[in-house]
C-alpha cells in the first residue's frame, strides 16, 4: 500500500517546512511520496526527492489539500501541517498496517503533542478527552495531522473548498461515516506540533460560525440542524468574553445563512444513530 504526504504552506516557515519534510523522508519502510504546496507563495528550497507545487494565489486550506490529493498517487494520503513533524520513524509503517488490516478504516486521526509531550484538549476529536493516550473510533479528525484512504475521496468527494478554513474536516468526516467508513483516533500515531491557539484571530470566529451554519445546511436533517446550531450558539455565548470576537462570530453566523452553502445532502438517520453510539451525536 503506497503512501503520500501533503504539506501545505504559506511560505513563512522555511525552517519548519524543512523539518516536516525531513521527518517524512526519515520514515522506515517503503519510500513516501512527499508533496509540498505553496498556497499563494513560492515553495522554499527542499530535497530533490520532494515534489513541489506553487499555486498562484491562496485558495484556502481545504482547496489546497484537494490539490494535494490530485497531485499525489498514494493509496493513503497523510496531511501534515507545515509546522508539525513526526517524532518517530515508525509512524508510516504503523499507519500502513492499520489500513491494510481493516478495509473499512477510512481515516486515522493522529495524537498531537507539544514540545513537552502534552496533548491539548482540542486535539482529541471526542467529547471525553481525559485520556489522550486512549485510542477509539470517533466522528471527527484533525486535518493537519491525519491519514486518509484515497478511496474515501473517490467515494465521498473532496473537502468543501469554499469553507476556506474551519470545519471542512467535519463535513468530510460525516460523509465518510455516512458511506460506512470508520474514523479512528490512534493514540499510537504521534505528530508533534507547537502549542498555538487559532482563536486568537477574529477571522477564526467569523469563519467558525459561517462554516457551522453551512455544515448544518449541507449535512444535517432539519431537526438535527436546529439542535446543532442552538447548541453551538449557547457554547459560544458561554465561552466568549471578547466583544470583538462575539461580533465576528455573529457576523459569520449571518453570513452562513446569507451565502450559498453548496449542495445539500443530509446524513442518514442511521448515521446519526451510529454517531450517538460513538459518543458524539451530530448536535455538538
């Protein structure tokens, strides 16, 4: 089973991109095809064994990763943030074995650790995050630290490119679950990444809200969509203390209703029941 790795960069992390690439090239076993994409920027100098692609303008994270799928050939595609890296040379062989052992395994979400070996709560894609070293089937995955079977793209389609940033992985995950694939949070597949907070920008809150509305409009039956948006509105009002961030969130929420969300194809009720059994019903 062949493996490719896609690294998307904005051109401002030359050292980090080199570190990420070196960690992939150092993997044991069969060589991994590596593609680095400059999303609206030149690609920094890299090893001759690395494929590169420069996109003239920044097309956003999901559309950039879609280009990565198009330009690579692996049966399994790793997506690695440009400031992340694999601390173990055995990761790819471990992931390859997981996919070969289970035909219905569609997506593996990695355990993300910081420089001190800790895993942030937001990096564990389940509601019960108390033990990040416990593997389990989940309903979500981390886009910048994951492996996806190419077949899932062929069956379910691409990431929603117009989302630009935020929740494109949820849209993709729900489609994968609806087609019967498993999503696995694998605590033994470790990616290292500096501790950062995307919520420090007001743009994050606008896109967060807009894309949640789009997600509900595209993928949820009407009853679940209402519950999902009500739940996240309450969570946001409880968590946010910044007036500027609240304004950005409500602006994005209104934009989500005003702008086209894309084709509507709700998940089946049996998929919603499956998600409930996995511990995260599609209302949160």
